[in-house]
C-alpha cells in the first residue's frame, strides 16, 4: 500500500501492510485507508478520531452549502387572518435564514380586486417584517389576480430573526419556557422532553466511512 504521512502530507512510499501498521503504532497513530480503489491502495498515518471529526465537519459544511440557494414559494390571501399571517411570515423568515430566495404570491378573491391597495399594503407589511433577513428583488407588481414579490436573503451574518420564537401558533417566552422545563425535570427527573418543532412543508420551484486498521 502507498503510505502518506497525514500530519505533513509527505509520501512515505509503498510499504507492506505489516510495516505500515508498525510505523503507525510506533507514532501512537492509526493507519487509515483513504482510497481502496487505487493501485496500490492509499493509506494515511493519522489520529483516526481527529481524522473522522474533520471528515464529518467537511460533510456538514458541504450539506449546508447545498441547502441554500433554492427558491421557495408562499401564498398569502389578501385579508389573511392575523394568526395565519404570523405562521406564514415565520416560514418565510426561516427560508431566508436558510439561504433560500422566497417568492410570495398575494391572491385576491372576488370583490377584493376592487381594492388592490389592500394587497399592496400587505406587500409593504411583508417587506417590512422581512427586512432583517432579506431584501426585495423588485417592487411588488400585479400579475392577473395576484401581486407577486420576490425576496433574496441578506448575507448570513446580517440576518436577524424577528419571529424565531413563534411556535405552534403563538410566541414563546424563551426564559419562561426554560423555567417550565427545569421545574418539570425537578418533579420528574426521568422524563424526556422532545423540544423539536416540525417545519412546515412549502412548494419548491425549481461514501463509505474510512476503514481503520
């Protein structure tokens, strides 16, 4: 097998498996195969725990980069209920914080078309509520019986969430929620609390683990 010094990156050479294993052991390190399909196979002398951590970190960064950059769609009815508005605006904010563009469609129904100013007021409100996470690509405009607008996320470091504590149809006081959980655990120390919150669905437009020897 071809052996590489994982610390310096220098090639040690082609060695018998036993010799490579002894060399790694003498250094207090591990022999990790990184390319089984090569001829001969390629291995690195590294700290396997650190090597695995760095590989997982790279995978997460790659997945994060692929996650953003999509186009999400949300539909609001003109005259939307305030509670429903908060749910949808929090979803839009989450999409922007994930690095996605958001296309919003404001839909008129029946006689509402006679009062288009109401739709543009709603568009202005949406723009204002999302101004800390995104910016408008262009001014809202009519298209048939709808008003369309598209929002692009701000640079990641500039995004500030306004609706992060809106869960299950209401705003949650984070400190109050934490205190309730602490009291709950004191009374029932073996209970498990699942604090995860499922994300709402939205319409979207548009190897093997290293072996240690």
